[in-house]
C-alpha cells in the first residue's frame, strides 16, 4: 500500500530557503541540554544575530535553533513565521522580475482616468473638510444666554 505524502507548507518552505542564507554553526551538546549548550556557545563565541545553530544531541538527533535579536528560537517556528523577524527580511531574496510588464493602450488610458478620478476625489474631500470647519463654529456661552433671554 502506498504511503501518502506529507503536505509541505509553502510558508515553511519559503522560511527554510531564507534560513539557508543565514550563517550556520554546528556544535555538540555534551553534558548540557541542547538549548543550554546553544546559549553557552553563543556567549563564548560572541555570535551576532542572525545565526542558525545546529546542536547535536546524540548520533541520531540534532536540534536546530535560530539566534535572533530578540533571543533564541526553535528553527521550525522561525521557518513558519519568518516574516516576524526583521533580520530575516533583510536577508530574504527579493522577487525582482527583469521582464517588463506589457501594457496595452486601453489599460494605460484606464490608469490615467483612475488617476484623475483619485485627484478629483481628493479635491472633493478637501473641499468637504473646509466647508465642515466653516459650518461648525464654536458655541460661545454669551450666545447661549442671549438666546435664552428672548
């Protein structure tokens, strides 16, 4: 019977690609827990964020941690939420397309007409705010008393 393939999240795959661009450090945990070993290694080596630490627990198991400005995070969490880390935004590859977009004449006139509509809307909004400020005059207490005495 064929095994069903595990579905891979696009967001996580994108995060994994970004983490591949980050400097990576390999170490062994020794007697310490993996997180403690990672923290001690960061302190002793003076590693600056962003960095990826791969801590070998034993011959079969490794733990991955991401060293960010805000602290030490599990690499899987960072893969899924890479957009929350400003240091990864700087490293992330930009999607720059070198091919120019094709624009037909009909669509360019539509763009021009939408721009003129936007400027007309802005002008109308500024006129409305000006008239509102002219209409809404402050009420002076002397006016209230003079109206009440009639």
